């Protein structure tokens, strides 16, 4: 690699060809402010439209200031990042952006999390020079079951557009209109619900302002908790415990399972259950389905559909319903853990407790925004009463805890309630890419071969690369597995299958970068992909600390089948734990 | 249309085509060309001006003489029709009367090409209204 | 080709067609036929003559008679009088605005005398839909010579020696651009012709494509040979239907002759073109935005480098030149680099086409050698200012150019001088302003355009131009303060300094140049609250001259906001705070008692 020296603010720095001025400055401790620029290194996601012009620097010999995020270093370059010309330009541009941004920070749901707010504080903006009554660009608000769009606050950083088109290949969002009225929106400015949006929420995860925010049901949760006639139970997804601590100033990757349970109990939930339990249940059903299809295939059945695709991720379900309507019979029919939990809670547990379905409120805490949409799907309710009443995000749980005066740091570690709170290590790893399939393999192997696994960790299935492939030896039968996270990678994998390039028995897909740990309901990563890596490590740590690490060994799962469901794929299980898919365009 | 197969073919094609465009090319440089104006009023046409004009145009094209042939109105020499006015660059215009096809060719060969004087020149000693202004 | 003794060239450009030039062609043909002259006289539809002010134009060859503002009903007279009897139709001849004399032929018209037509050499001369006429004028001889006798390097060398610079606005040396593209290795490269002409009032590219499409096609093929591309794409705005049609006809004819396609003229060189239509976004004239638009993406620019020569259309090396640039290329190869380099100034060679517009007598399209002065262009070719008014400023370079004044009139026009004077060449727009034009309003007018045409990608252009426009509106509305001028200057400089592409980097030019050259006019607006040119409505002050007022109350009844009061038969007064400056009282007053300041 060609190397050369450049000078930034009178300091020499050696860089390799292709390095941008922004990166070079970072090497020597100069943090040039950026706004639209986004780089998630560990995930290979980069968005640098060069549009905000906040990161401009002076390059000697150039007529105009250069955007440091997207200008590559050239040998002998002399750069100045903070002389009067640069500072004046940067400040003027920021003031321009602020002049077209609503001044409602106090009540904005992104307050305290907003990159624009942060930047204006760092740069010491104290007034905004503009004409009196300067025109603001305003747009129609759009509220969907999962996220809200208030594009008056859009600063055209285009991060959401990069994520939606380049990373997720969903194509719901792109820049529309021209000039002062340009904004990112679905085609023809239709509502998200009418667009191809999968509600993965990754646009929300990267939005630097309050333009894209989650749809928030916490008020309804509080109302249910205050209603004495309701029994309110909660389930927490595996990825939540690996990230919630960040909202309270703990290092990324700190596990806060016990504190989280204690906090939920303090909030007044009647029972604190774990979605991990439902994850174990998912493995029982999905594993049985997988083994069934493989056995039929090995027996020579030509009509059997392989590979089997996981169906835990609601954004992924929306994606294949939108883009692969001809493949609707391939994914597993197993419901997602959230919905399995809801179904078991409102049927088995309600019966057990003698509570009427209508009086039982099921709340889920999810790292995900698509879960909000999923629990609102018609097929997951009985007589208008949903299996899961409200889904709130990790961030929303944190704000509930804060608003209820709970000092998270001082909370003791507490345990989940039974029977729906017991889980195995297999359930925990559902939160990370590769985890669902690893959990399935642990169970399927033992059921298929009748042998005990001596090595429980399948390292070949782990990692953060977008597409991964592995073959697992099931006692002489090779089972081929594909894994993809981020929908763009899923698309590549699916297109590969359609064209006959790949041959798999099973495929796991998660819509978000890194899996659920990188979900849009999680604490914001602000462009730091190390956070996601740390959460992933935490999940595997929790798994390794568990005494039981295979779903079919969960005693409460065993009991559930004995007492209620019979066996996996039984008629009752089919009715309560499986679903079907809809061609989205024909809905 | 047939394809042009080589640069040579293209050049040949150009040569055959430039013929028709010559009149326009020449009009681009009017002052450096010999200008021949044929009086084409009713009297001129009646006494054969069109034949004279055709002969002039043909001859000029054949011999590639740097001249343009234009038509003009009645010059007033009705007794001497057909009449033509010839203006060689740098010289005063000269008017020839009683021109026919044969004489037209003679005027080109002798007066225009060789600069010899010919009989039949009508002296022009009037002034036009335009010039007076 | 058949021999005709007379050619009647009728302008078939968009402007003249809008004034029925097609009907004129039809009528001329039928009149000629009626008189049995079809073997003597030929009617040819040509491209634009440039003298659009006086269209439709009919030019008679060989005597260069130049008929202006011809109507279909004039055709019979032209044929019976001029074609048959050789008598010019005087009333249709061009009348010199100063001497009021009829000028018989184009060679003696001021409009044409100082022009030198290279890019427009065939416009108004040949039938653009007849490839034979192009070939007769040495068409395709340049590409023929190059692909059979020259290496790409040698051809690029000629381009470099000619000194030709991009005519689309940037002024980048064309030969160098080709060389860079030729050196980037790739399995596929592209030649793109930028025909997304967007400057308001500029129509040189349209004229060339309508009047001489083959020269552009030939130049694209030459470029393809030089850089190693076999594919050419013309990006043309869909609002140019006639240019599109003529290009398509030309490409079809060239293909039929084997001048486009595989193995051109028996060599191993393959080249063909296709058309892509733009939706008319101004910013798509910027080459990276143009390429995005061609790829089906939103028409907006990206940061350079990488330049298109390295990573362009579909990620492949792409050379983008504008129409006028290409139109110069065949002439350079036919007449030589030295010939071309002998025209113009030291750093700007050849000619430039300008679209003259505004308060000038001869509105139209002209091509002049670089180095000509603004004075020559405006007063000799342009025939001076309309209605004998006083020259005030000329805006060059389209909406992002600057306004130049009296003191620049004798500056030789070239790329560098215009930039030094605070304006630019741009694509060649030239809008002349007279004493009645308010320079603040002029700046506001141009900003209106750039605000409308900003793509919205970068913040300074998207929001900054909007704010500039708002401040200018405030000043014109009589609400400006002195600090506004300073803020305008700072904001303008920052927008120029930080914008992503050429649009934002130049859009504040009209503001900066008018502040520089007409500072007093700005001051008058914000301090004395008057508009010296008298054009800002909000700054007009209506008062009643009491000596003249008879108290007839006509003005009271006309005033829509009850701003005028007074007793009957007594002098009235206007309440300046209530007055909305509509002028209704002024129009109604029979005693000229209303005074406007």
C-alpha cells in the first residue's frame, strides 16, 4: 500500500492512499466535526454523501473548502481544520441548517440524543442569523405502527436513504422534491404503511435528529400498570439485557439481566417473564419442522421445500412478503418468539392463572421497532384482542425506568418469574446473528442423531460478516447452513438460491446489523460500530454462563409439551404457535 | 443508401455532392467572386434571358470558375435584352447587351478568365437613387 | 445533387418554427411549382441563423438576400418578384436600427459582420436532415482521416495543441480531458454529450443540434476513437423535441452510410450513439449529476474526485463534453490545430457562441472570436440598447454569472478575464440591462432561479440560497437594513466556498457582483428607502401635488385601501403607510397631480 505524508494543522501524519482527510486527522487526535457522515466500520456500512458541509477544511491550493469526510489525501497535502475561514464557514453552514430546523428541542423525543443538538452545543451556537420569519420547509407527518416521520426535522443527511436502499435494499425511502423542499420520503410521499417499508427501523437507528422516531406506546403501558383490573405481564427479548445498561451510562456490552428484572418489578409488572423461554419454544417447533423437511428430503420426497428459512424476524417476514411472494412456502411457519410468548400467555398461562384473556395485558420489551408492527398484525389477535398488547423498545424501557424515579445503578439482581421465565443459553443467543440457527443446530443434532453433543459452541456460525456459510456434520449427513444479517445480504442469499448458485438446508436471516442486538429499538450507537460488537460478545457470555444451553432441555418447555401442547407440530401447537404469510401487494 | 466502405469512397462521394452546394459556398465569399447578374424582367425573359442564365451557370460549374450568377430586375436597356452585368472584384461593373448563349460563354472565357475587353459593352453613366443618398 | 440556380434557405429552428416557418417552406415550394421553377430554385429547411429577433428568416442564395419576419402570405411575392423577376422585396429586408436603411444582404448586416462561425458553421447553411449536404461540406472527413491515418495519441495531441476549452461553463482543456480518459484502462468507456442546456435564455446547444447534428455525432466518434470508447450517449433534455428528432434522423442516416456502427469506413473502429432524455433539471448539466440521472438515479452531484474520466457512467471512465465543444472538433481536425489556436486570446482559443438577450436591439445567437470586447458584442453586433436607453450592466454566464458594467466594456472576453471581473463565461448567456433595471431586483431574479434549481443535496446551496433570496426580497420590499448587505456578502462567500457543486459555488455571483459594482444602489434601498431605477414597487412613494389637485376625488374612488383623504374641491393627501403602491390613483388622475418617486 502506497504511503505518504500530509500536514494537518501543522502536524505531519503518514497516511496510506485512499485515506480521507477526516480519517487522517482522527489518527493524530483531531476530531473534525461531522454531521451527515456515517461509518459503521465493523459492519461495512458507510454513508458519505458530502452534503452537510460541516466537515469542510481548507486545503492549500484549492479554490474552495473541501469536505474532509469525502476528500482523499494526496501526497504533500497541507490542511487547515480551524482557521477563521473554516470556522466562519462551518458556523454559517450550521446556522443555515438550524434556520430550517424546528426549535423545539425541549419537547423533542430525540432531545439529548440528537447529533444536531450536540453539534450546535459543541460549536457554541448562541444565535441564528437569518431573516425574520425565514421560511421553514414543512411536510406532512406520517405515523405508522412502528415509527413516526416528522420530516420538518430532516436535515437531508441521507443516512436513512443509504440504509434503506444500499444496506437493506428495501427502497422505501429516497430523496424527493428539489431545492429547499427536498426531503427523504417514500415515493410520491405516500405513507410508510403503503410503501415497501419493512419497519426494520434502521433508518431511525441512524437518524441524527428527531425526524425519524419510534412509535411510542409507553403511556399506554403506564395506564395498564395503573389499572387494578388488569394483570400486566412482561417479556424481555434476549438482546435487551445486553444493551439497556448503556442508557444508564454503563459500558457497552455490560449485561444487566438481573437489574432489568428488578426494574420491571419496581415498575409494577405482575410477572416478569423472558422471551428467551419462547425462543426455546421456537426451537422446538422450528427444529421439528426442519428435521421433518430434511428427513422427507433424504427419503427422496421431491416436493419438499428446502432450505427452510427462519421466521423470527418480523422485518424479514415483511421483506419476503414484499419482494419474494413466490417463495412464501419456504420460510418456517413457526411464529416469532414474541408472538409464541403472547399466544402461550393469553391461552396456557391465562388458563393456568384463571385470568380472562381481556384482563391479561402482555407487554414486550424489544430491541426492535418491527415488533410493534408485528404484534399489531391481525392474524395475531383473537376477537380483536392481540396476543401481545404493547411492544416497547429498549430505549423506551429506559425512559420508563427514569421517569418512575428508579435508580438503576442501585438495583439488586433479581430473577425472572416462572413458568415463562426459565430459559436456556440457546434462547439467549437468539439476539445475535447466527444465534437462532446455532440454537436450532444444538437441538436438531441431538434429535436427529440421537447422540449427545460434546461441543455446544458452534463458532463456525458466529461472526459479523454479512453473509456466512457453514456445513455441520450430523453424524455423517452434512447439513448446509447459510446466515445473513441486514436485508441486502438476505436478498443476495435468496437470489443465489433462486439462481441455483447455493444449496442449503437451512438459512437464518435477521434484518438488523449484527442481529437483534443492532435493532432500531436499542440505545443509539451514534455511528460507533464497536458498540454492536460488544453487545454480541455479551450475549455469548450470557449463553456460556447458563447451566442449560439446549432448548429441548428447558424443564418448563418439557412440562409445557407434557401438560398442554402434546408434541412439537401437534395440532394444538400448530394452532397456537404457527402462522402463514401473505403476498403483501395483494393485501 | 449504401454503406461507405472507405475514406476514399467518402472523398469521392464528397466530390460528387459538393457540386450542388457550390452556389451556397460561393455566396459565403461574395466579394472575392465574379458576380454576374442577369436581367430577368419580363423583357429579358422574353428575349431569352433564362437560356443565357442556364448557359452561364453550366459553364461556371464545368470550368470551376470563381463566379456566381444571380438574377436582377430590369436594367432599362430593353433595346439590348438580354443584358448581363459582370462585376470582377476590384473593377467597375460592366454591362453587356444582346447576350445569347454563345456570347455568354465568350464573355466568360474572354472577359472574366482572360481579362480581354469585348464588344457590346453598354456604357453606364447614370447614378441610382440609392447612391445619391 | 441537382443543380439549382437559386437556393431559398428557410430557418427551421425552434424559434422560427414557432412563427410558422414550416408553412413558409410549404408556400414557397408550391409557389415555385406553380410558376414551373422547380428545376431552378430549391427550398431548403436549415438550422438557426441566430438572428432570432427578426425571425422567421428566409435567405436567398446566391445573392445573400436576407428577408426577416417573413409571413406565410409573403411567399407568393418573394417567388414572383425575387425568384422569377430578380426584384428584391424591399419591405422584408432588414432595416438598420440606426440609419433606418434597408440592408439587402446578410454580409452587410452589423449583426453578422463581426461574427466568426466555427461551431455554428453549418447552422443556417445546410439542411440538417440531409447527410449529403453535411458530407458535401467535408462532413465525416475528419473522423475518416483520424481513424485511417492517425493514432489516438496523435489525435489527442492535435486537440491539446488547438487549445480548445470546454464550452459548457467550466473551461477545462478538452484535449487534456480526453487524455485523462484515454489513460484510464477499462473494458468499456463512454463518450457523453451534455445537451442538458439549462441556462435561461441560452440556446446555442439546441441550435447546433437542430442545425448541424452531424458535427456533434462526428465529434463524439472522434472522441470515442481517442479515448477508446465504442459507446456514445447524448444526454438531452426532453424539452428539445426538434433537436431530438434531428439527432435521431442524423444518427439513422449516419448508420445507413456506415459512419456509425461497426467497422466504420472499413477500419476496426466501432462506434454508435444513443439518446437519454433529461427532465430539465438545471443541475443535471453538472457532469456527475448528469451521469446519475443517466443511471436512473436522482439528478444530483457527487463529490469530485473521482472525476468521470476515472469513474463515470456505470462506474466506467467517461468523457463528458458539451454540444458546443464537440461542434468545434471536426473543424479543428479539418483546418488544423494551428489555425484554431490562431483565433482568440492567449489562453482562450477559438470562438464562443453567445445568446444575446435583454434590453438589446438584436436579440439572438452569435458566434464571435474570443477576445472580442463586450462593447463590440453589445453595440455593434447587438445593435445597441433598445429604445435609445442607457446601458447599465450586462450579465454573462447564465444565472450564476456576475453583472459587468460600463468599465468592463472594453475588456476582451475570454474565460480568465470574465472570472477576474467577477463573472464567468458559463455556457454563453449574455443579458443586457438598461437604466430602468434595478440591480437588487436583478440579483433577486437570478437567485429565484437558483433556489428553484438547487437539487437540495448540500446545505449551503439548499438553505443558503433560499436565505439570500429572502434577504434580497426584504431589501426590495423596503424593509432592509444596512447590516443585511454585510450579511449578504458573508453568506454569499460561504455558499461559494462550501457548496458541493458548481451550482452553489457560483449561484451567489449575481449578489456579490451587484453589491460590488452597485453598492450605492443597495445603500439607497436600505438607507434612503428608494429604488434609484424606480423598479421596486414597495419603494415607490406616491404623493399628491397640492397645486395641481382639484379635489375631484377620482383618486379616492380608485384607491383600493382608502389611503387617500381630503375634502371635496380641496387638495387631497395620500397616507404613505396605508398606500400599497398599486398606482391606481396615478392612472385615474386627470390633472397629473400624482407624483411618483
